[in-house]
């Protein structure tokens, strides 16, 4: 009987671990589908920011950032040094951030046009700039202080994302500026 109970708890632990890993890497799972389809790729005729790096930079940086965000969540789940209250706040803020990133990708992409060569609608520049601005404020005013309060290592792991989101806001603001000048 004890073997059966142990077996059942092992299956539950495996299932829970799968759920924990999925939630930990939610940023990746939510954003990857939007990143991989052609609607998010920049064409030669699209408006480009003054400081826009080559496209391959984004392909290198985002997976690294998603991995860091996943590591933060995994560490949070399994750490015995972080209170349950802090863990809940970190996970909820991570989910909110993942959803906001997906909205940014949708607003910045060309999903609203059947003609993929058309480009973006004007309102998309405003919406994507606003969403990335909210993400930047969220990163610096809510997420970083929360991580610093709960665990300084997590704070340090999150810092590259906060800096990159700030850079992404600057790029979006430049694109909006160029669009308004046209």
C-alpha cells in the first residue's frame, strides 16, 4: 500500500513540476509564437529607429532574457528562503508581465493586415509605444523593488531585462517620432 501511495505522490510531483516549469517559462511560451511568424519581422520599407540594431541582435537577446526570467521563476518556486507571500507576488507579477509582452508583440506586429508587405497602421505606433512604456515603468517601479526585497540574486538576474525594456522603449519612441514627422 505504501508503494502505491508513494507512486501516486511521485506522479503528482512530476505533474506539479511540469506546471511549475511551464509557468516559469511563460514569457517564452506566450511570446514565442508571435516572434516566429512573419508579421513581427521588419521589412526594408518599415520605419526603423535611429539606434536600431541589426535584427539578429533581437534573436540573441530575447531568448537570453526569457531564460533569465524563467530562472527567476524557477528559483522563486523552489527556494526555501523566499516567503510564500513573496513567491505569490513574484509569480503574479511575472504572469502580468508575460501577458503585457504578448500584447506589445501583437500591437507592434502586422497582424491586422492580410497584405504582409503593407506595413503597420499608424495607431499601432502609439499603442506599442504606450504598452512598452507601461512595461518599462512596471519593470523599474514594481518588479525590481519586489525582487530586491524578496531576494537580491533575483534582483540582479532581472536587471538585464529592465535595461533592455528601457532600450526597447527608446526604440519605440524613436519610431513613433519618425512616424509623426512623416
